[in-house]
C-alpha cells in the first residue's frame, strides 16, 4: 500500500519546496527514492490523483510532510511523537 516515491534522474521541486531539503537514496533494488528533510517519501496506493491525501494519519503511522519538512497535522489533532 506504500510504494516508495522514486525518481529517475535529477528531481525537481515545486514552488515553496526547499531544494536543499530534497535528497535521494539508492534502494536495494537500484531505484532512487526521494527523501525530504531526512524523511524517506512514499505514496499511498489508493491516492490516484495529485493532491489526494487518503493516506494521511493512516493507522496513526503515515503522515504528509510539509514544505518545511514537518509532519502535517489535521486540524484539531495532536502531533505524533513517533515520527512520520
């Protein structure tokens, strides 16, 4: 349900995203995974269109990362202390 966010070549960033915080790591299968502010990035397989956040807070484990590199918390929810 959580495939890694991978890239071929040099990744580009959208407006508001820090190029300095975006890095990559090589995975055992040879693919290149995106990492933002030290957090490996994944997508949620049930999100099929850009901007969907169906995986946000999934099982209290998976969270969206903000352009600042921090966990995005739903309004009224407490920030998780376990990471993201």
